[in-house]
C-alpha cells in the first residue's frame, strides 16, 4: 500500500517564531521547510520539516553546533521519527482530505447507514473499476460497506459524456449500479456535449483526485482502525481488499 506522502503538498507553510540553530538554518538552505520544533531524547532539540514532499526530522546536538537529519530509533527499534511524521502531518492532513471527499459530488452504492465508508474515483470505461465493484458486492450487499463513487472522465474521449449521462439520469445510484453490473454494456442516453454543471463536477473531482496524488482509476480511499487515511490505486489485492472492508 502506498504511503500518503503526497499529503505534505497540502501542508500550509509554518514558520517558527523561534531562532533556528545555525546548522538547521544551513539545512533550510538545501530546500527543507521547517514545520515545528520538538524536544527529542538525549537532550537534543528536534525539528520536523519537509523536503520534496517527504517528511524530514532533524536533530540538533545539545551544544547547538551540529544537526543530524534522519530517523531516530529507541532501544526497541521503534522509529520515533516516523511516529511523529504520521501523527503531526499525515493524520491531520488525511482528515482534511477526507472531509473534502465528504463534501464532493459522489454516487452512493449501498446503504447510507453502512458503518464502513470507502471513496472511489472511477471512470465509466475503467475495467479495474468494474472488477473492484464486483469484489465489493458481498460487503456492500450485506450492509457493512458503502461505496461513494466520484466520477471522473480520464480514460477515453467519451468518458466525460458517459459520466455525465450517469450523473444526470433519473436515479444516478441505480444507473451506476446497473451500468457496472452489466460490465459497461447498459445503454445510456449519452449527450453530444457535457453540460457546464456536469463538467464542473467532473473537473472538481479530477482536481481532488490529483490533490490526493492518484494518477489512475480506481483510486480508493478509506480510514483504517487508527483513523489514518489509506490509499489504494488500481485493483486491490486480497490483503488490501479485506483491510479496506474492515476485515481483520
């Protein structure tokens, strides 16, 4: 499963009011943005930052004259740096992106009371989207999982118009269900051109998908047991499928 390093691109610039030690200033000049400082073990001062969309931890020696960039481990082999990056960067930014998906235009597949929510960016002509839709049937039909599909038009020139036909049908949820169930063979009333309202939805969904760092469909997002945003791009394997469906 791919780590959500792209979340760092959405992190607002945070400039500490405190004076940075000279070695940290020198590291800053290499392109690292300092986010915050923290007290580190061994009497050292730590700094959390980012470099080319990657989380970075910097540790300054007690005399303030040297700085070490990298991971810190305790006596049990626990990566203390990764814990901080996950807690202070990925988790809050993941929740922010989750909220953006909640407010987006999506099609519900399943019961709205289903406890497990999964967001899926899908193109009408995506074969892996159809396979994932079939994979999810046992959990969706049992009321355990709800899929929230955000339509995009990226695979074929006719993808946007086909997506618009689904979104503007009398019952988009049923149309999407029947379309996927038919393997894309359901006859749709595809418009000659996409109306501005539907094109806006497709564009907004595409921008959100881009912000999440996905470049293919299906792009699947869910929260794990630790409430951390997880991403699977493409057809999930059995392990990822069980994890996103809430299975142990």
